[in-house]
C-alpha cells in the first residue's frame, strides 16, 4: 500500500475556462440539467433536462458538442435518456432510455456516420430488462470489437449481449450475473484472444472469462465501490481494473488483486487518461453520505479533482471545483463539466516544461522516471542524466555523480566528464567511468591509456588484472595501447600476458628481450609460433638471441630452415633431417651469425647435408669459412683436410663463380684459383698466374694444355721469356718449336720479340730461321710451278676459243650423249662436242642455249664468279678478316684475285663544294686500299 501523503504535488496541467467564440469571449454555457455525458470520435455527448432556448423537457435529447463549440441535438427517446456509451474505435453510440412510462428501459444503438432524416441512424432497439422483471439500469459497457455488451442493473443482475450488437439477428442475450447488490461498474478487458468482464458492486469485485463457454467467475475482492468509481487502465498498464473505494484505490488483474493506493476521501468519480488516474472526491468539510445515491453532489458542496501519476508516484494536478458533473477526455485535453453550465479545460504541459519544473526543484530522479514514462528519446534522457550528474558533482556527491555520467555514455563527450574528475583528483571515480566506457566499446586509445594509468596510480593490481584478463569476447580496449602503457609503468608481466593472449608477438618478444632479458623464454615463444611469424621474428631478433643463447638459437634456425613444427619448445635433432614444406631460406639468416663463426659453420654444414639444393649463398659463405680456417691452420694434416673440403665445395658447382674466385684469390688458395680459371676457360689468366709466380715449366705446360683452344698463349709465352734476363734458352726453344710447327707468328715478329732479351743469342733462333726459310723456298717453287701450269692451261683455252671463233666446227659424234644410242636426224650439236637426239635434248635440257651435260659444271663456275663479285663490296668483312689473320698478305692477295681492287676510283671533292653522299663508297674504297697497303 502506497500512501499518497508522501507524494509530491505539481501543476502539470493548465486550467482555462472555455470561452464562447461567438459571444465576445464570454464563458461558454452548457445546457442546464446535465444528467449524463460521454466523449469520443470527436464529439462530447451530453444529456440535459432542457434545451437552451425552447420549452422545458425531460432529458430525452442528446447534445453533440464539436471542437468548434457548436452544439447540435436530436431527440433519442420520447421520455428520457439515462445512460450513454461512446465506443472509442467506432462511430457507434449506445444509449439507454425510456419511450413510455414505467420501468421499461430500451437500448438503442446509433450509427453516427449514417443519417436518417438528419439524425443519426438507429440500427437496433431492444429492451434492456432480462425477462419481465422491472429494474433500473445502473451502468453499461460495450466491447470495442462490437461483439459484447454488458448492462448492469440496480437489482444486482448483469445482462450480456453476445454477437453483433448493431443487429438483432446476429446476437443473443443472456443473464450473466445475478445478485442482491446493485451493479456499480462494468469493464471489458481483451488480452490476446481471451476476453474478460469485470463486474463491480457495492460489496464485491468479480471477473468473468467470456472466451470460455461456461463463463467461469473469479471473486477478486469482498468490497466494491460506488457508481462511476471504477475504470480500466490502458494496455500500457496491463489493462487493470481500477476500483476507487473511500479508503483505498485497488487495481485488479483477471485472477488476482494488484497494487493498492491509500487515497482517502469520499470518491465521486474515477477515470483513467493517458497514464493518469483522475479521482473526484468530496471536500472533507462537506457532509459524508454512504448510501447508493449519495454520489449525486448537492448544489453547494465543494469537490476536489486530483490527477495521480501512479508510475512515477506524484500528483500531477489538484484543484477544488464547484459541483462537477463529469470529466471527459477529448481532443487531447480534459474537459470539466459543472452543474452551473460552465466548462473548463485542463491542458497537459509539454514534457520539456514539466522537466524544467522538476529541474528547478532538483528532482532529477523523478524527472528521469517521467522522461522514461513519456518515452523521451535517448538524447533527452542523456541530457537529464548530465544535469543530474552536474547537480550531484556540485553537492560533492562524486560517487553519485559518476553513476549519472556513466548513463550518458554514447551521448555525452567523455572529455566533459574526464576533465571534471581530473581536476577533483577523484581517481577511483574516474576509473569507474573509464571502465564503463570500455565495457560499451566506446573508448579510444587515450581512454585506455588513462584507465591503465589510473590503475597504476591506485596500485590496484586486482582491478588491473581483472581488466586485462577479461575473456576475449569482452575486450573493449585497444590491446596495443594497453601493452605500451603497462610496459611504460613497469608492469611487464601484465604486458606480457596481454601480448601473449592477443597474439602481439612483436611486443611480447620486445618486452622479454629488452626489459626482462629473458632470452630463453623468448626463444621458446618463437618456437611455438606459426612458421611465417617465427621466420619474421627470428630475422628481427636473431642477432640478439644468437649473442646470448647461441646454441639454442642455432638449433631453432636449423629447424626453421629444414623441418619446422610449431608448438614445440625447440626442435629435436632427429626432426632436422626430414625437410618439409615449411622451411625458410637459410641464406637470409646468415647475417644473424655475424659474430658467431663456429655456430655459422655448424649451421651451414647442416644445411648442405640436409638440403643439398640450398642457395648458392650458403655454399659461398661456407667456402669462405673453410678458406679462413685453411689460411690460419698450422697443422699440416688439418690444413690438407681443410684444403680438400674447400676443393670439394668448388667442384660441387654450387658456388657462384665470381664470388668463389675472389675468395680463393683473397686467401691465396692456389688450387682453387687454378681450378676456377680452368673451369671458366680463362687460360690466359692461368698462364699469367704462373708467370707471376715465375713458374717457367708451368707456363710451357699451360701453353701445351690450352694452346689449341687459345693460340695466342704461345706468343704471350715467347714475349714473357724474351723479357726475362735469366737464361731461358731451353724454354724459348720449346716455344719456338711450337710456333714454327703451327705457323703462329711471322718470323720478323719473332726476331723483334727476342731482340729485347740480352741473353738470347742468334743460335737460339738459328734452327727456327733456317727451317722457316727452307719452307718458304719450297713454297715459292711450288707457287711458280702452279703459275706455269695455269699459264699453259690459259693459253690452251684462249687458242680453243680463237679456233671456235675463226674456224668451222666439224661434229663427228655418232652416238647421243644422253641415251648413248646412234644419232639420228633430227639432232642437236653443241660446240663443246656433245650431240643429242632432238627428243632427248627436249626431254632433259633446261635451256635451248645450254648443253645439258655441261650445264652443272658451268653453273658451279658461274656461282663462284657470282660469289666473288658479291664479296668485292664486303669491305667490313675484308677488314675483319685482315685483322684476325696471321698472314695479312695472303688475305690481300686473295682479294686481289677476286678483283676487289680492279675498279678503284678516287673521287675528290669539287672546289668550294660540300661532300655528298655519292662519295661515301669512294671514301671507303680509298681507306680500304690505304689500310691494305699499310698491312702488306
């Protein structure tokens, strides 16, 4: 039970007296003698005992009042109208009245949308009395679906009409309730498909379930209420039945009694309007009456109209009036009708005005409740929470203020709150706000930083752990920012926990290596990462780990480059011999071993064993390490072993040639240098290497091995020995023997080369010169013989040609040169002494002017001449051949024989003229001739 004495009173309604617009603003006057009224569908229906200007009648006329304050009426009954009920969702008006004397009430159903001779159409008339028992109607109620109508009587009975109430054919009437106490209130309640009927008497409150065939009844209470002191709340209040007794106001559900409010006073009227309960009570100074008819007020008594807000527990309006007939809700306002014919209107203030009134009185809790009940939007509620928080902050209630500020999250800028509590040094309040901000996922990086700093300043490790150890689905902060702040504040283990949990591997390793110096744990952590992440982190932190834990780091790198299996602390040795798809490039990790050559050697040797197809960089680095060891080794046995190991790498063809050669030269590795020179066919470099080391025998040996591939080696060897002042006659003789045998140098050049050697005498080249001159003599004799032969053949040919030109040719051939058969006419004869049958000639000859037998030989000669003629203009080819040949004179002689120089014309530029493009060929020929003469 709630006592209303503790409820605050407000004036949330503005009272105005309704003025008549047609009468110069005077008070609007209603018909006198109002006995009943109702409202809905844009009208106020009034029953009055007389008309405004006509003769006095019984109240058989129903008045309609429009919003424009225009009155209209029609006569509904012949005698009088006692009850009206206007449906809210239909233009249907139900009235109860009498057309004849006696107790015989009739029910009439009017359709206000249809007209009959200017009046509303009456769609149904039927007697209200059940059977023939005369009794007065006390109250009436109609269901909004037009399928139920209940009529209560003063004898305690209730008649229920079921079906379409607007038609006689589709409805039936039955007596639902019988009793001895008058019926004072009826109300239908619809909840889904279930329909209930509340029945109130002076002594009881009952409820019938109409959706069940037997109409079961539930007794709700043993005390009732007077006429017009019951109402039904709207669906937002669960459609509860209100019963206003003199001591309390009760609310009922269909199966039980609900809350009770101790609103004392003699109740005259109860209404429900938009969440408000309207109670009209008799003034406490007026005499009290308790009988059934005492609800009719005397002309002089005062009445108190009170409007209650049951949800928010305050009185929205309270005022005294003179003799109120009824209070009606229409057009969004409350209209108060009094017996003196006046009408007042109560207009509810808008929500913002009501809130401002509450703000002035610092009633923020009530303002919040009111805003929620008025369905104010979130922005409006947030503003109320902000003002409430500001009020509490000024009062010094920081705990309460922060709770209100928390409710503004999402609407109010967080900096507004944070600034207040930073100034007040209320760190724990600020922490609560920041926690709420993170829970709603509205915190940015700065908020996370500030919250963690609050935790660290408060030294609240438990809160800090609770914040960072929340489940992954509840993380409402930037993890990376949190890690940075914790690291900066010295909470390294908390930072490591966050980094490991949220897979921030880089931060985890950075803290372990830079702050905690825990290298073993960092290495184990990398060993548990997936392949790609383990590879990248080893590239980033490999040098640091190698410096502090070289053996374990080397073992992890071996696994990473061969058979990496994440999830293990460190790979075992057995698993390293089985390569898998997840393997890194070993060459990329070589810089990690910058200061650890021993581990690098072990790593590279392992890679060459397990992965023979490793990159060339691996073999080059391993070669460099072995050459360094070989160069510094003093033990002959170990030095020989290292030399063999280095040579095995070179012969494996896995190294880069240039790098390997540079390495061998840097470490003066003779065998490697010579092997690489030979492998790269750098024969001159091999001989120069022996020359630099003055290994004369090796020089000659190199010429013997590679002289066929590169003939100039003998010339270079002769020049080398010629520059030596030592006695090198034996080597010079051997070199000259090969030069003479293969005709590699002209004799004059040999003599000029040896002329620089002071120890080489004429006896060294005597045999060479004698043999050379002897062969030259023999060649001259052979050339002269061939010249004589060619001259004789040429003279013979010229004689034959002359004979053919001057003498007749006698053809004495008796056989065909083609078929070898005896010749028969017709026949064909050629000057070459070949004869053919004509049919044989026509069958085999390709041309009528050529002999078929001589044609092939003639063509060969012509092709040779054509080729020679084409080569006459190949100046570049001639020049290149002349430069590359050892005997330039023979090349010039060959081109003389081809006729290259037969048509040589020197063209000079005309005086004062410019050289033209036509002289280009002549210039080339001139240059060619000069060059040829110089070389010859």
